[in-house]
C-alpha cells in the first residue's frame, strides 16, 4: 500500500473564519488522481483554494510530503504544487510561450531570466500538451480549449509533485475534454504526479479518478474508489436527483421513464434494444421490455426506462411465469417491436412470442 503523499487532517474550510465544511480528513498517494464532485456551491473550489494556500485554513492541517502547509512559504509551495484555476488569465501582450514560461519563475532569480535549462523545460511542457504550434500566438487570441492546454503546460513547467485544477473541463468541447484528461492521466501514471481536480462531468470523474471525494453539506459526504462511489443511490443522494436516474453501468444520467401503462412491448437482447428504448423515451411512449436475462446489457437500461421489465435468470431457459406475462403483454400492447433479437438455446421461446405478435398483426421490425 502506497504511503500518503498529500494529507488533509481534520481540515475546516470557509470564509472570514466561518467554516463551510468541517472534518475533512483523507490521504492521497503519489501519482493518484482524486476528483472532487458534488452540487454547485457545495464547496469544491473552497477546498482546492485552501489546500493551495489561497484561502486560510480555519481548523486542522494539510501535510504535503511530510511538510505542514501552514509552515511552507509561497515560493516553496510553488515548487511542489501547481494550480490551474477557473479564473481566466488576462495577460496583456503575452504570447502563449510567455505564459508557459511563467511556470519557471519559482526557480529563477529576481530578474526572472530563464536559463537554457528553463527554456528546455518550457519547450518540453508545451510539447507534452501538444501546443508547440501555439508558442508565438497571443494568449488572448486563442480558444478556450487551447488556453487550458497552455495553462496546463505552465503548471507542468513548475516541475510540481502535485497539480490542482478547478473545473478544468468547463466550457471545453468533447475533444478538448478528452485530450486534457488524457494528458493528466499520462502524467500521473508515468511521472507519478498527484492530480487533484474538481469536475462537473461525473462520467469523466468515474473514468479518470483513482479516488473520488463527494462534497455536500458541512462535512464530506463520502470518499472512496469510483467503484464505491458511483452507485445509483449514492449519486442520487449526493445530487438530490428526483427527476431522473444515475445509471452506474453506463455512467450516465437518465431522464425519467415515460409514465403510464405500456403501449409498446420491446423484445430484444445483446444491446439491440437500447436505441429503441431511447427513441420511445424521447417520444414519451410508455413501454415494456423482455424477456431479458438480468446479465444482458439491455436489462441495465430497461430497468430504468421501461414501465415494466420481464426477466429471467442468466443461462436458464425461459420459464412459464415470464413467458405467460410476456404473452399477456403481446395481447395488451398496441405494438410489439423486434429490436433484433438473438435467438439461442436458452431463449427459444422468444421466437414463439414474435410469431404470436406477427399473427396478431402487431409485429414491427427495428
């Protein structure tokens, strides 16, 4: 088990001496990625600003590599921790390379003159974020996604052991979100740089983080691995979701299921039903789904979106109770959709259902 490199010990954070969140205690190993998630205004940014000494600690302590944050000078801290905040920099008449080079200032003399080694590190940082072609362009003239890459390059330039980022993917399109997080993951795992960041996109947090800190209320709601945190009830309670669902299988937020008795019966397997479920949901048509094995990927979504799901145990032949209920639905629903069912030895009775739906003139392919 790795030793904790970054530790929060009974930390209380807030403003003007009034705590917003108390009793924050957890440790982060070197090279781990920790994502802070939670509702807007819960205090994620306040925690990040406190552990980077932009806000004063109200109680407790932060220990970085056995050094107390309260005893560290800003210069000493800047050689260990780099910060990328949501506030947009507005440097006048600075090129992108100039901005990246400011990451070397903790190591230069009072005149801020870069050495040949400093220049090499600037080049290396810009190459790491695929931004060498932006070097001579004005920082204020580039896109938001490009600015985030330049600010990350500036952080890399500091040679930090830890990088702290506050909502780095906000306002970025999908390409730049993925690119930025891929760079962070590579740095964390190849260079053992600890990454602490807040994210709004919980699906991305689930995919990139080694640990997840759930921020809600006056104390930490939960802290653990993505497997522990990204459960349906945990996310529902964290965000107080009462108008939809979190699907832990797909890592997605789902809109509520259509209300009412099933009008359409979808017969599917092996993921073929998913696009049909989504189409019916968008059209606000209540539907039933079946007969699905509970280990089928269709079942994972059908249980959230369908008005009724008929199931069978995995690897078992379809039994009479499930088959009889499915026959009833064929008779009750105005339409039966064959979404492209794969028929095998265990689910042969689905073929009988499809034949019955065809006899009743209700069968629709697709």
